[in-house]
């Protein structure tokens, strides 16, 4: 039997959602002997959804969370290109930009102020600007005749992204265990979604977060070269497979986690009312799932208090895919090198206050 190199760190990642997969990939890429375990299967939870919108916070009232997200969004293109190259599987990533309608003169003035702050905060890496509406079918109606256009927003296919990470992990020699449980080896990273937030809260004696149900739909409409839209509280995201994903609801209570209901039908009707191009487009899939939201509303990253050798990456909620490259880098730095670059507001303690 070949003798293992004990200088190579051994790590177990529990959880096959976006944080678990992204962290596992970065750890394996840096040389860790890695096994990823999810008894329910990869992308069985919120990561297996439809939307895949990677969008920035508003460029104002800047804070560490917004800076971290900006850096992660800017790192996304190289991150997903590396994943695709490693495993040979396309994650469906494209930095396609985003359009948003403006309701009145006050909203236009605010958007113009934000254009100036984006120029300072984004430092030329992307643009936020106010542009005239063109009246195109793939465009939300704007009462003011103008729209916000940002070039930072991107999209990816959640399921393709998960599959591309699994392919990259296996190409890097990692073990991916689906459908059954297995023992931990070495350091352990817990990226176990909303159930993991519940478990962490019970262990610490105080709630740190909860699950929030979301429902989304996919329309059959081939507009993959168009920007995503944000209007009426909805994200409308064109994907390369000829679909447009629309989401999502946010439900703090629910009867059945994976059941769609009238709330989704209302969302579908709203999307069709907002965008003329969707009026006759058929709905090809309806989806529901539970997303993990920390009490702090930021991801929870770092060591598990009182459990040496155990770490946490959880609470992605609606921004998990956009935060994933940054989360993966920070957790790899911490677990492999002991370097703590976790932003203010992202620690376990921040969700205990």
C-alpha cells in the first residue's frame, strides 16, 4: 500500500451546495486531500435552483460586506473559467450586465448619484449608468423612459455550475460522496445549508439563522445574449440553454419545502406583465427550495466555536453564488495557512448578537 504524504492536509467538506462545492474546489486546487460528503446529493437544496443572478449591492453606504461582494464578483470570471478548465464542464457563466427601470424623477436623481459613487467604488472595473429605454421587447417598461444599466452583474446556471465544480473536484483527485454518509477525515468544513444553521444554533444555545423558502420558474425563451433584468422585485435571468429564470419569493414560513403554490403563479403573472417578451413564452419548470439566511444577513464564515478543527461556511441566502469565489478563497486561506481574512460582520459571533 502506498504511503500517504502526511504533509498534505486532509479535509472533509460536508455539504454539496455552492459554498461547500466552491470551498472544496479551492482547497483541492491548493493541494488538499479532499472528500466532499452530502447524503442528499450535490445541489439537492437551494443550489439546485433556477435563477443564478450574480448582482451587486447598491454603490452607496459602503461597508465590508459590499466590498467583499464586489471583489468576489470581479473574481468570478477567472474563478469559473478555472473551474471549467479543470473539469471540462461549462458552468454557464457570462457577465451579461443588468437593466432596471426607474419609476420617477427622484429615482432617476438617485440613480445618477449612484453612478458617480460606482465610478469611485468600482474603480473602473464596471460601470453603473442611466441610459435611455429603447422600447425593445426584452426590456422592462420604465415610466421615466430611462433605465439603470450596470456592467458588473453576471449570470450562471446553478445546476451547471454545481456539475462543473463536481467535475473539477474529481479531476483534481477529490472524492465526492453522494447519497450516503461517511466519516470525517482531517479538518472539517460544515457548509450544510439551513439545516446546518439550525444545528449550529442548537450547539451554541442561541439561534444563528433560519431557512427561507423561495420559489422560481423558468420560461422557454432564447435571449441568452441579453442582460438580466431587475424590476418589480423580480430577477429575470436569460440562460444559455434558451430559458429565462424568474425569481423569487421569500417565505419565512411554509408547509412543504419543495412544493410550489399560488405565490409562484402570481410571480409568473408579474413577470409577464413586466416584460412583453414573456407574454407568450411557456413555463417549462417550476421550482421551490429553502435558502439559508443568517441572522446577520451576511455569510457565516470561520471556526466553529468550541470545536477545534471544525469550520463553517454557511448563510449564502440570495447572494451565495455571487459570494462563492471570495468565500472559497477566505476559507482556504484560513484552513490551509491559518490566515484570517474574514470580513467584519461575517463571523459566527455576528449572528449571535
